C-alpha cells in the first residue's frame, strides 16, 4: 500500500508513544507523553470558533503555533527526516511535483492532530511538513486501499471500437467528461451569512464552462434533493455551514428545508449509506467538516469527510475547524484553477492532492502567523 508514498500511524498511551511506518524504514518511537498530547489536543477543540474576539483569535493563533512546534520537534520532524534518509520520500524541490505524498493515521488523542501543519513557518523555513511532503489523512489502511481502487479521467477522450458489420468504418465512442454538482448556502436561517459561498460557486461554474465539464447547481439543495442527485455526479462541491456534533453520526451540513424557512440537516448517517459508483471528489467548503467532537469515539474517525468516503468518494477536501469565509473561497477557487489547468493528466490521485497542497501553501505564505486560517484545510482519501 505504500507504493505511492509512506503511511504513518501515530499512537500514544500511558506507557509509550509509537510511530508505525508502512515503508522500508525503521524509526525510534516519538518522545510524546500522553498527558501532553491530551492537554494540547483539548486546546484544539476550542480553536477556530467564529464568535471569537480579535484578542482571543490572536491568543489562539499563538497557542496553535506552539502546538505545531511541539508536534514537529519530537514526532513529525524526526519521522520525515528518517523517511528522507531511507529515500521513502523525496528531498523536496521548488514545485509541488517534487514532493512525495504521505498518509497520516492518528490514533486516540492524536486522531485530531494537524500533522500536515506541524513545524515552524517563518518565511524561508523548511522545518515544517508543508515544505517536505504532501499530506493526506485516512482512517485505516483498508480505507486507503478502497479509496485507491478508482481511477478517473477528468476529460473523457475517445475510445475506438471495431465495427460490428463488414464495413471498414469504426465506431467512435466518446467517454463523457467529469460531471460536477454545486450547492451553496450564502444565507442560512439562524446562521451567519457566507458571501464567499456564492462567489466561489460562480467562479467554479465559469471555469468549468470554459473546458467542457458539465456543471449543475441545485436551486433548492434540500437534503433529500442532494441525496437523490449525488450518485449521478463525479464531483460534488458544498459551500455552506457545517456542524460537528458530539454524536458524530449527527454531524451535518446546513441546507435549506423544503419551504426554505428553516435550516435542514444533511447528516453523516444519511451520507454514508449512499452507493456512488462514479463518485471521485467531494469538496466540503464547510466549517468543521473533518472534525470529530466526540472524545469517547475519537478512534472511530466519524465526521462529514469520512461519511463521504464511506459513500464512495475517493477524495474529500474538508476543514478541521471553523475558518474564514474569504479564505475558504480563495482556496476553493485556486484549487479548481490548478486542477483544470493541469487537464487531469498523470496519476489522478496525485493530481487532486498536489494542487490542494499548493493552494494551502499559498495561503500560509500570505498569512504565516495565522494557522487558525490556513491549517484548517485538509485532504483525505486516496
């Protein structure tokens, strides 16, 4: 399973901490203490809330930077050094295509750890994960195997089949291009407005129209309408509010009720029961869409992102906590621009992970002291 890059499992108990690496290497256990992990991961639970004052956000940015330094020094940094020493990952380079992918599996309290954002992010620093590898999260190795079973071409192209009669002509069969379903909720009853939601969906629609990708925007994206439509599309994009519930199966995207007067819930439990044979990418431009708020079920990795993976999506782009509306729109727009610019050539799975890594890195370069904004964005899946 590590042919496309190493898989790193990090676990911590009262007795010791371990890093299990699926790659041709050996590594000393990371020097992380369970009490430190629990304390710092508990701090993460309060980060990114929209109601924070400017002072509180500044304070939490400092705390989050401290967590990212702590996560790097005894754990992520030594792991990447060892993977580089044994040539399981590249030494890096100037572009995203010079970086190797790494799949992170956090166990117990570390299931919410932002390994992709670990390190020191002052200008020019390479002592951080983003400068060294392209990070993806996955719940289990079996889930990774399942996600990788699907290959996909963004642009269908043509196949030639032999004629069934005696004529010398061939039948040209055109494979369809990707189909994208868009849903946005700039105004949600009982919640703050998201002006960026309309802007990002308009941009995506304009870009797809230029390159021949079929796009459909639901005018009334009620939970029932979404569940009825999702299976017919390769990509789905949600720009709306997300809620992480203490009962993870009740975590949900906030969509309109049939009469439009109230907010309705598209729950994890409903999403995960879908059977989507042609699903490949779910972009959840929604707060806390990769967050499990249940401490007792931390190992279960039950959240909106995992719900879409269970439904058959090989890739899910999501957020660890509540984040900035304009930043979310910026990341979404830049991601699709890079994805379509590449025209889907090369390994499909890498062509999703690499552009997303690049746009998050761009956001970091613009706002290095503000990890609450840029560290929330993650890629899960193949």
